[in-house]
């Protein structure tokens, strides 16, 4: 269908939908703690999204059964909320989507549960900064792979690996639009970036190998070596200058 360039009114709707997601992630940060189940986080998230006049984007998407993805420790993405209780030392990646006025918001954060190991803390810090590096490379007249090249260079320099099997994406009226936005690549390759594009940039970074497996539930993605994984995501607008991050409240 090609890569859509949003009009000014469409960009306003994108800001509103992604604002719901950004506010929810701030709320979740204070609710992720030892003793909380991932299902309780899902229940809260659905209520919050609906309180904003929006709908959970993930619920029912290709049959997905929940409003958020909650991926614990060696789970990379698409973990299904359950009665699993978070314990001290866990990390949990929470991916959130909301539909408001026909447009989709999408973002993710990986949260520490209480006090975490030094390796886990470094993984979170590096993945968060890899996202920042990728966003900084998302410039008008650049190329899609500029983003992945920046993510890959930063994560690998820190001794981690980037997942190949799952990627970021264009976003707008649909959750997944063109182009795909890999977290690896070579600068100067891929579709050209143009002002008015909206992209969900989402590094998934593993402590060990980048190899992953999908569990029999058809959703949950795990690191093959069962080492830790982190996931951070923001939705951005390509502009004539700095990319505009529309899922962060600041």
C-alpha cells in the first residue's frame, strides 16, 4: 500500500492517540512492583485506555487475548498477561497500544521489578539509549536502515545483540503500516524517510544471542538461550528537523 505521509490534521490525531499510550506508561511505572500480577497490570491498562475515550489496540488483534503485552525476563515480546506474579529482580517489558479517533498509538518500556541485577540494569540502560540513537537517526531525506544501523551499533558496542526476527513499523490508521523498521542494517539503505511519516521504532535487545523462539501459544517470543531481553518503543513523526517523539510526555 506504500508509505503514508500524514496530513497536519492526521498528525494531530496521531499525537492524541499516542498521548494516551504515553500517559498509561507513566502510570504503569509506579504499578510495576513485586507481588503484582501481569494480569492486574493488563486490567488496569484496559480501564485506563477506555477512560481516555480510546480502545485497546491489541485486544483481539489477530486474536490476541489481552490489552497489553507483558514480557518477563527472557521473554522478548508478545508475552500474554496471566496470574504470574512479578518478583524482586524481574524485568518486565510492557507494550501498549490504543486506538483513538481512528488512529493508533504504540509504545513500550521495560521496567525493573524492585532491585535488579547489574546485568539487567545495564541491559535496560543500553536498550533505552539504543532507542534514542535510532530516533536521532530518523531524519527527513535519510533512509529507514539509518535507524537500525544506529540501534545495532550502540547495542553491539555494549556487548548485547539485537533481535532480527521482529522489527519496528510504520503506524497510523493501522497498527502496522509500511515501512518495516529493522533494528539492524546499513546506513543509506531502505526506503527514504520523508517529513510526515510516522514510525514506531522499537529495539529489542538481548543479553546473549539474537536468536529467538515463538512458544506454542503462538505469541510469546523467548530468547533461545533464555538470557534476558529488553524492549523499548516510541512512536515518532519525521519532520523537517528533529524527529518528534509523540509517546513521551516531556
